[in-house]
């Protein structure tokens, strides 16, 4: 299954707070980033960064996401590798993760195998960003960062929408670009069915590598 946006990078974040300071997150109104307005997310991201012990952001480009098919790894596995990279950098004692796998225990165990030190425990849960404020905090920073990247793209390429396949502005942008240029810009995920369908309809049969800008 191909989840997530067809345009733009995957942005992951980890954030560390001391246990004694975790109540701060609830006090400022941290919760699932999807339930907050863009303005509120931006305000909270600033407060989180200013008050956390440390944070780490990893940006996975569209080309790296596409490359995973050549490497024969799933999107979930790519997320595991990048999340482990963040955890190894921050080295928290207790790790809270939003499980991307349908089996949350399996996801937690996969992360554990990739972590290069021994945390006290790894807690892997579905909807963790709705349960644990610390996960919400990381999600907020990641969402604000991705939104800023999309905003920069809009300045250069016009209204590309949110980047999600369900957004007509996004699919209209992609279709018009392909019609005009017979390729896709660098920030498009070419392995997504949405992209393949538009390329096939507007250009016809070519090798997928011919469509890179």
C-alpha cells in the first residue's frame, strides 16, 4: 500500500524531554498534529523546540522514497530505518513510537533490532500521536517542517496543493506539468500509482526513469 503524499518528502522527527518536564507538553496544548490548525502547530513547534532537551529531524526526499523499490524495501521498512537513525542520534532512555506496522509489537521489535544501544524500553503503539504527548510533539515539528517545504515549492512552482493524491489541486498540478513537460519535477514520487496513472495517460509507455527531471 502506498500511503502518504505523492508530492514532497517524508519528514520524520524525534524529540526528547526529561520525565519531570513532560507535563509542560499538556500545559501548552500539545496533541495529535492533525487536530491542530497550521497556526497552532507553528506556535507549538517553536515552544517545543525551545523547551525540549533535544530534537532531530530527518527529511527523506521523493527520489530516496522511490529508490526503495530498487532496494526491495517497503515504505514501512524505510520509516523504520530512518526512525532508528533518529533514536540512535538522540539516545532516549524510554522510546515512544507511532507504529507504522499493522502489528505494533512487531514494529517495536524491528526498531529494537536497529537501535545501537539499550534503552530501558521501547513502546510501540498505533495512534501513539493521539495517546502520548511526547509523540504528538515530534509529529508537530515534523508536520510544520513538511508544510514549510511545501510552501517553498509553491513559491517556485505555483499552487501544488497539499501534495496528497486526494487533493484535486495536487493532481491537477501534476497532470498539467506532465502535459507540458512530458516528465515530472524532482519532488514527485514516481512510484506512486497516482503518478504512474497520469504519466501513462498523458505521455504513454516509456521507461519510468525517463520521467525524472
